């Protein structure tokens, strides 16, 4: 079994202390350990970004039967919707969750936190409940931006729900290295220059800086989080 990093400092030591191959092997081992522990309760969250398709590919190498879920919104770019349809056609064990509730026009401008909570966080709660998830696997990385520096490889933010972050110490270059080496298809929007992808009104092209700087540009949420990794996720959670 892999000895998981239990402090952010330990995670950051792995960023520079492991080479690419060691990181890939560690990620595979973390997923394999969790698969043995949680069985079918282990499910991969796929945002259709580069980190997610890397983690999905890793998970399928561990066990092709591993299931996944995608949260989509009415504001996803057409290219992302098309890419999502291709992923689901290839992997029908991936379920899609979407909240079609009526919301005020341009809520993403007036209250992006509320917009994300309704359209992104709530469907994750549904996925976790409906798919019987006891361990969800994410593509979080500690080098992505200012909001992602303090996560751990294995967390229990909600009681009884483990979050596994198997590529937490990977750097941006290593994600692209993996995707190129293993010929993993990616969202075509990356060819336009995006480094991090989300909903169309809240995703902008940037140069330099950190990967998530183009997310929610010019709002209080700039470079921040939608809430999936910060808000309670267990059914009935309201805080
Ligand atoms: S990313 Fe923007 S459009 Fe998408 S749910 Fe959040 S605030 Fe709304």
C-alpha cells in the first residue's frame, strides 16, 4: 500500500522529489489501493479538463470497470458538450448530472457563488447519492493555483465520503506529458490556448500566471473554486 502524504508539506515535497514515472506509478497505486478498499463505491469525477481525462485514463488502467460521473451545465461551451458526448459514447459507465432549475439571468455575474452552487455543486451531491459513492476520485493538483495548495492525497471532508486526489503532486507539464505519451484525447479548446476549462461565461484566455487565472476573471471569484472541492457534498448538506 502507498503511504499517503498526510500534510501539504509532504505533498509539496513529492512535487519536486518524484520524477514523472514515479508519479505515474504512485497515482496508479493510490487508485488500486482505494479500489480494493471501496470496490464499486469508488467513482471518478470527470470535469472533461486535462487533469480529469488523465485521472480517468489512469483509473481505467487500474480497472476498466471503474465508473465515472460528469457534471455539466447549460453554460458549457459547445466544444465541451461535443467532447462530453464522445466520452460518454466511449465509456457508457460514465453518468451525466445536470441541474436544469430556473435561475435569474446572468446569475454568473451577479452571484457566481450561488450559480456554481446550484449548477455545479448540487449535481455532484446527486451523483454521490445516486451512484452510492464512498470514495470519489478527482484530478486536483496542488500546483494549479492559489486555492489548490493545501489539499491532501486522501481527505474526508464529509464524514463517510473519502476524496482521493491521486495526481495531486503532478505539475502541468507532467499532465500534458502523460496525455501525449498515452495518446489520451483532450478537449479541443486546449488548442485555442486555454489552460483551465469551465463554463463559457467564466472561462477566459490568459497568458502567464497560474493555470486557473482565467477562471471567473474580473470577479471576486477570480482564479478560485466552484465549490465542489470546498462545500459539503453529502446529501442534505446545506452549509
Ligand atoms: S462557472 Fe460560471 S456559469 Fe458555470 S456554474 Fe459557475 S458561475 Fe455559473
